[in-house]
C-alpha cells in the first residue's frame, strides 16, 4: 500500500491499553501526514466500541492484548458484527 492511497480526511483510532504505545503510534501517524485532531484513542475494547459508534474511522489500529476483558481479535469481531467498520477499496 502506498501512502498516497490513504484517506487523511477520515479520523484514525488507536486502541492500546498502554499510554506509551498510543503516544508512539500517534507520532508515527503524524509523520505520515495525519493531523493531530484526526487521531483518536481508546484504552480498551469497550471504549473503542463506544468511539466507533460515534465516528466513522478510516483506519483502526489495535493491540492484540487489551487487558483482561477482551483481546484484539475479540474487538475486531465485535466491531464487524455490529457493522461499525466500513471497508474502503484502495486503488
């Protein structure tokens, strides 16, 4: 995937239970061209689901280990079953 194929107009969600990793991921995304106000955070699966109910994210990054309540696979399954993720074809 080329960076020119990414949609910077839609917000991005970073889901990680570690504040250090959320901050590091934000820095990397900003270096790629995302504006700070387009980068959202969630610290667990519940918060990620809540945010996905109110925003249409163009990109979602999530950690596999999100604590005791849910892991990354469980989160993506839940988001897909609730139709909270939209698929966009990259050209």
